C-alpha cells in the first residue's frame, strides 16, 4: 500500500508544480520499422498457426529491443510518463491471433521493458522522476452494443469476460513494475467499468491503491462516445473510480478536441489529461500535422487552464512530444475546481440532482410487481411492446426508469439482462439513468453488468446481516 501511496503523492506534487508530459504513439513508431511477418513471429512463434503481423503487443516478446528503444526515444524527448506496449494485450483482442494465453506474459514483459528503458536513461539523468503507465486498452468488442442489428439483445462479449482479462492484465502490469494504470481510448463506458472493477478488485485483494488515469474518446462532432454517452454522462459513470486524472485521447486532433477538453476541465474535480492525434488522417490514413503545429494547439489548452497532462496519440512521434514538452515548459498547470457534492447519475445523458431539483420523476411502469400489463408482456416475452412502455415513461417525463423483474414465474436475472440489452439499443429510453429494482442481489448484480451509465440500486437490505450488507455495498461501489 505504501509504495503506491508514495507514487500518488509524488505525482500529485508534480501535477501541482507543472504540466506533465505523456509519451506519443507506440504504433506509429513500430510502423517505421517496417517489420515483416517473420519479425513479428521471431523464433518462438515461427510455426504459429495464425498470421501475426500487426500484433504489436507481441513484439514485447519477439522484438523487445525495438520496444525498449521506442520507450527510450520518448523519454529522451521529454516524456515524464511512458505507456506500456499493451494496448491490445487482453484475451478478447489477442483471440484474433489465437494468443489468449499470453495476456499475463505480454503485460508483465511490457512493464519490464518500460522499466529497463528508464534504467537506461537514469545513468545520464539519475534524479529525474519518470513514471510507467500500464495501458489497458478498450478491446475490439463492445459490451453495450450488439454486433447484429437484427438481434439487439445479443452481445459478443460480457462484463465478466472483460473483467477477467483486465484483472489478469492488471496483476501482470503491477508485478512487472508499473507506477500507475491507464484505462484508455474508451469508446464504450461499460468496457471501462469492467476495467475499473478489475483494477479495484485486484487492488482491494492485495491492499494496493495504485494511481489511475481514465481516458475516453469522443468519436465525432456529436460530442459523444461511440456507445452514445455525452461527455458529462461519461464522467458521472466512471467518477466512482476516484481517478488521479480523467482525460480524452484518440479519434480527434487537438483542434477538434478543444471544446470537449474545455467542458471536461469544468465538470471534473480531478486532474485532466489529453493526448490527441496528430490532426485528422489524410486520404491515405496518415497524419500530416507537424510537431510545431500540434505543440501550438496544445499550448492553447495549457494557457486556458484545461489540462494537467499532455501527450500524443495516433500519428505522433518523439519529435511531437519534444515540441510539446518545450512549448509547455514553465507554464502554469490547471488547478482542479472545488465542485459541490450532488447526486450525479447518467444514462446516455447526465442527470444531476441538486436542492433546486424539487422532485425527480421515476417511471414505475417497467416493474412487473407494479404493473400487471408489463408483467404479462415480460412473461410472454413480448419485449417489443415492453420497450414501448419504457419509451412512453421517458416521453411522459420520467427522469429515471425503475426496472423490476421479480416474479415467481420468471427467470428474473435473465429477463433483467435481456431487457437492459434491448434498452441499450434505444437511445430514446437509455438516455435516462436506470434504477435496478430487486429484492435479490443476484438480479441487481446482473443488471449492474449491463448498464454503462451510473444508475440507482433499489435496494440492498440489512435483513441478511451487516456483513452481507457491507459486502454488497462494496461490490456496488466497484460496479
């Protein structure tokens, strides 16, 4: 515990003093080496059944010198924090290469390579504080959206699948020597919540409190994530993690990212990070923004008090990081604001309940114990009409919808999961927060694994004793 408390204090001390520099794109630098299929395979995987070219995380095992050298170039360029080469080092993504069993080894080795790169530079700058962020990427699947438009209840990955592989990666990164964790490029907040759960679960089991940075991605000019959340809804959904910093990266260049960083800097009381792309890709998918151009745009972030940590994503190189580092040197970092404590919930959109909110309308018609019509619809698996009930509730002014499937003739957990999956494909419904209503913790827990927003649990009880209550409360907090 003391080790990571010390890391957090050192990072917070530095964040109060100056802008910290994050590294740039690992993939961009790997591409410059023009590695072949045989380079990716190395001797160890020469006879592997699948093509491996493009599996950049595997290079931690087959081309470790290249990865260490890339880390070194970013450190030399001025990076205070380097990220491990583990963006896709999870079972879900590695399954594309039939390498799910390598999650622990790749993450552990990646952390070791980053640590070696720092040791290599410590001979010339022994007193400079540098940090390693263990990267937990978003995977190539989404727990919120269906892969089949004709089957909106379908999912090709579950919360439990994600949580399990993120927990393995977390264990390996910490064992390998990272100083903090970075849950990054979040396009689906439910995926991120699975990562948060994994990190918190592992740390609780081992009495650790590792610093955490969480970075989402806004996909287009709508200002929403790919899974549909507004920026404020995203923050409400992940704020329970108490991250050291929250930020945005990827998808957009610095110019396009500016209004969202301005908003984020105003709605969060933690530190803010930004590592945008080097502009928008050209017709060949390449990035043309020069280091000087990018540094000028990021300098504007700093001058306006939007950020505390800056770096680069797709298309950025050590030259970009050096230019950014030089441009922001000596500038005043953002001071996080003191925000009032309110009840902050979210669906696709945010709901903040303040003393001025009067009362909040909760739609109760999606409750099998309170509506005979809705109960009949669920028993008959007429989910199309059941969704219309939920939609009407929201259209009629419900700011939260209460969902209860507690009925003796129902598989309550299965019905809860199906209905929540269907709701997730209906933005007119899921824009409001969900109230998970059940007398059974197992049903509530099933629901918690399905909602990307920050909902309400109704409820947990002391009737099973204080120990059970505390256990459930702690689990609720992790979810």
